[in-house]
C-alpha cells in the first residue's frame, strides 16, 4: 500500500493509543502527535506533545516505553513486523521460542530406540528358536535311525516279510462274483 | 553341533547369499563419509578438475592393485586378517594383528561421528530447526552472547551438541544426550552385525543403496537452487598450476588409499566368505571404480548446495549494504537493487565519498564466499546445515541428509566391525558352543564403554587425534608390509598361480608390475612424505574458545606433551606389532632348533587349503 496522509493519520492514532495505554492518561489526542521530515523512503521523526503542560514534548524515554509495550499492536495495524517497521533506538523484546514440555528430540529418540530394541530382541529370540529347532531336528534324525534299527530287530525282519510273494487268500478269492464288475 | 544358525559350507564357514551382497558390502565399506565430505574439499582446494588427474593416477597404480591383492588374499585363504597372515607366514602374523588393532581403534571413534549424525537427525523433527535460531539471553533483551557473535549453526554444533571445552586438557563432563545417542548407535550396529554377514548382508541392501537415492534427490534439488552453477563452475574449473605442488599428489594418494578402506582387514574378511572360484580381479576393479564415481557424483550436489549458500550469503551482504545506504541517503525503497548496486556505489562514491566511507560497508565478494572451504564435520554440521535452513521445507531436507550420512557411515562400520569380529571368531576367544550373538554383543558393549570417553566435553578433540594418527600412518605401514609380504615372502609366482586358479585366467602383466614395484614404491614415498609433513611443525589443533579475543575464529593451540605421547602411541602401536610378532616367532624358532635357519616355515598355498 502507498504511504499517504491517511496512513499518517493512522500512525498518529496508534501513537496516541500507545501513550494512552501506557500512562493511562486519557488526554493524549491525535493532534498531540507531530510528524516532521517525512521522506519518500517513508521515514520521519515524530514527537508527542503534552497539551496539559504548556505544550511541551513528552520525554523520549516515556514515548519509547509506550511504543515498546504496544509494539505488537502498532505492527499489526500496518501489517508489518519488527523488521519492516523500525523505530530507531527502540530494541524489541524478543519472545522466547515455544518450548514443549518434553523436548521433541527425546520423543523421536524414544521411538528410534524402541524400534532398535524390538529388532534386537526379535533377532535373538529367532536365533534361539532356530537353535532349538536344529537341536530338535538332530534328535529326531537320531530317533529315526533308532526306529529303523528297531524294525529290523523286531521278531520278523521286514525283508523276510516282503520276500514272501503275495499269497492269495482262498476265502476272498472265491467271492469274486459277488463284486459288481466295473 | 555348532550353535550358528547360518547355512554353512562344507568347512562350516558362512557364505554370502549371493554375489551382489558381497560386492555391495565391499562398496558400502569403501564408500563412507569421506566420499561426501573430504573428496569435494580436496577437489576445491587443489585446483578443481585438475585434481582428478593425480586422483586417477593414484587410483590406477595404488588403489586398484592393493584392493585386488586384499580381495584375492582373503578369498584364497578363507580366513580373517589375523588367520590369513598367520597362514602366509607366522612371521607376518603381526600384519594381521596390526590391521585388527587399527579396525578396533577406528570403530571406536567412527561410531561417535555417527552419534553426532543421529543427534542432528533426531533434532530435525522440530519447527523451526534448532540450529536456525539463537536462544535468548537471561533477561530476554537479546540473543545469547556466544551465539550472537558466531552464528546459530556454530552455536548449536559447539555448545548444544558437543558442549566443547576450550582446551583438550579440560575434559569437561559427560554429555548425557550424546551418551544416549551413542548407546542407540551401538545398539543399531549390534542389531545389524549380530550374526556376522548373515545380518549385515541383509542390512547392506538398505544402507548401501539408500545414500545413492538421497544423493540423486539432492542432486536434482541442488541444481535447481540459485547459485548452483557458480558453485559447480568453481569446483570443476581446472587450475593446472596446482599440479606442480607435491602436496596435491600426496593428498590424492592418501585420499584414494583411505577412501578404499585398505589395510583394515575388513576387505579380507569379506572376501574370505566367498567361494574360492570367484573372479576377484573383476570385483576389485568394480569396487574401486564405483567408489571413485561415487565421490565424483557426491561432489556435484555438495557443490551445488555450497554455491547456493555462498550466493545467499553474498546477497545478504549486498542487502545489508543496500539497507544502510538507503537509510543514510533517504532514498526511496527498491531504488537500489542487487543488479545496479555496483553502479550506484560508484556514483555515490564519486559524489559523497565521506558519507560512504563513514558507513563502513563490508565489501561483498562472491569469490570470497566460495573460497570458504570446509571439510569433515564442519562441512556436514555447520556449512550444510546452514544451507538447509535456507531451503524451503528444511525439515525434510535435514532428515534426508542425516539419514544419508548415517547410512554411509553405518555401511563402513559393518566393514570395520567385520574386521574385528572375523579374526576373533577364528581365534576362538569364546568357546565354540557359545552363539555368535554373544561375541558381537561383547564387542559392541566393550566398544560402547570405551567410546564413552568421546562424549566428554573434549571428546571431539580426541576424535580428531584418533582420526589423524590412528587412522592414517599405521594403515600405510600395514599396507606396505601386506604388499611386500605377499610378493616377496609368499612369492609372487605362487600367488599369481593362486589367482589364476581362482579367476580362471592368467594374471595380467599390469598386476605383476604394480604389485612387485610400483605399489610398494608409491606406498613408501607416500608414507615418508606424510610423516615428514606431520613432523614439520609441532602438532596443533584449533580450539573453540568463547573467551578468545578473536572469537569466533578458532584458537590455535599446541598439544600438551602427554597428549603428544598418546598420539605417538596410537600411530606406533599397530605398526610395532609387525616387527614384534616376527621377532617373537624368530626367538621361538631359535629356542626350538639349535642352529638358526633362515628358511621360513612351510607356507601353505590356497589351492592346497581347498583341494
């Protein structure tokens, strides 16, 4: 927006507002704020006069204190910030950065650590399980070998059984006619 | 029955799932943080594109031959570093012990660097990034003084991360946040190396490939940033005059050597899990070329971002001057822009010279900003983090960047840990019935406890010492003895027969020449030049001292004598193993046989070990 007389009026109003809030004197009028040396750069000097005390200027320290207190409102009135609206010799009190109760990094760290510990536990447990399974498998193969030996050591050796060619049982063979032919 | 859940070969030795895993592990070991933060710096200070000439010469005559030697050795003998060198000759067992020791020392401090990376990573999830704003001082009227005088990025690194002491003799206190991150880092290393190559082989797919993805993303983003082209032209403009300086050749040779992670024993360990009939020659050439290409590829985004940062700093400088001039002369806004700044300055200087002089304008020179070269941790944690703040969406870039650094470092850690783990496993420090997980757990726990020293206030000074002394000179010595040992004690003829048996074709003349003469000679020259350069001035370091008069410049200090003694110890201990073990065996032999014999004991051949 362009800087014109209306903006100057607003500025005077904001300074008067700041003075009223700060010293809680409701006597400061817009006419008490005087601007001088306005340049194209949009920079100027201003003074605040005190109409109650024989048209003297309010001391600079008071004006500074008033502006500092209401800096935020003045900035917002002009849609500017501390950087773009500069008052010479008035340093702004800086607001501290918002700090959450637990630092954020601690939360992230907790997440990362939980994942790692879960991974380690998983790997160790799976290692133990594989180890147990391997042990079990090896004992099973041992049992299998024993079984094979047992069957051989049984009364009738399997091979002996197999050698006998299949005997046809006469009882069943005769009933062949009873079965339906396919 | 062995308790190892890995699928064993006939001799019970674990093996890689596939060839790609092996190559990727070697590449991951070689490609580390140095490729990102040391190579671009060297390129920059040594004449840009001209540096590539000594670099590739060193690669050809030093890097690839030594790499081939180590891979062939490990594959042939199928043992870790200590076992392999003991097999070649008991007199050379010291070479293996030396490698093992260097791997231990480097693992200790390398993981602390990863701790810093992790700390930055977990701090990247905040808005705004904690290194972008200065904290306020007590009465909230201004910023913290130390932060204000240096920069917010410097403050976060030196105070909030390291909490650095002004002198190495002052140890300071333990930084609990670093201890937490260190524990997490060692837990990650344990998680990945818990069963040796069975687990690292799976992890390497992620940690070795992911950095390339991120580098590509940064490449694309970096090239779109303003000022990227300035950075790149600055990096690659060759200045052939620098080649006359022998320092450049020395830096190229040492960079290739350390970049390929030779003489750590890790490569021997990796190769020992290979089947013997494997083309190690092709592997060596592949790994070396990929490593160098990665260095080049990484320097492009790094320099785009550095160019962007320099340009932004230059614009800030100009803008500040412009504001001052406009305020002084009450000119309307936007009358002076960056483009017509110089013409305005000359006009104002001619018309109102006293006023201009009174303003004390800082001279803004883009070249000066580009010349500010940093390497190492300064590049990653100060320069790059500052550049990230300026990019839109800084959190995402910071997270990506630090995960990439972490993966790069982690894949190198695998190699280091493997160089420690495999020899210990073969020496059977723990009983055979105990699971592998126990040994890796013990290694990680002991390393974590020792590395707690690096979390003190003076920790980063100690890491610099370890990096400069334990991770440099001993490696050169060990590599020299490796080549001499294989070529002259094991005999090149026998070795070339072994390699021929493994690769299936006759050993190229190139390898014969480089192994016999060129590489040992180069190593000797590099070693002597390196030591001479170190001896030229008393070892000193730069300390961050807020009370220093030239703060924020770092204060140059000399190491106290007890620290210098430790430096010498660190450099000498692995080297001294080589003659000590040889002497030990010589004495043993002399005691056993009445007359001393100079014939070395029976040397086994790799074909004999496997036929």
